[in-house]
């Protein structure tokens, strides 16, 4: 059994991998989240990453090099759309 995601939420993006880790960002519950967390598949542990500047849910992500790019998503729960693209430095995880 895998450990629970540290920040419980829905509508998050969890499609990017980097250095054997799955990266989960954003999401929503009663509010939207800025949290970014990485799951180390070999160690079976979660760690925190730098947060997004704009908390949001329903976003898209892609990892290239040592950078995670976030696209669109909603800044508030429900049907709201952000028009920003941001990045998170994944260099501490190693090459993606």
C-alpha cells in the first residue's frame, strides 16, 4: 500500500515524472491549492517542492529538463480559468 498524498485534494495535476518521482501540483477542496509535492517511487515517500505562484485546480503540467511547467487551470473552486503559465524548478530532484 502506498502512503497518502500529504495534501488531500481533487482536480490536481499528477502527470509529470522527474528522476523516478511523480510530481503532483495544485488541486482543490474548499479552496484551490498552490502545493507541489513529489512521490519518490523507490523510497515510497513524499516530499514538498516549491509552491506554484497561482493556486489552481484542473491544470496541465509537463516536465522538461529540470523545470515543471504548469498551464491553465482554475484559480478558484468551480469553473474558473487562469490565463497564466508558470514553472517550478525541479533541479533538486535531478534530471527529468
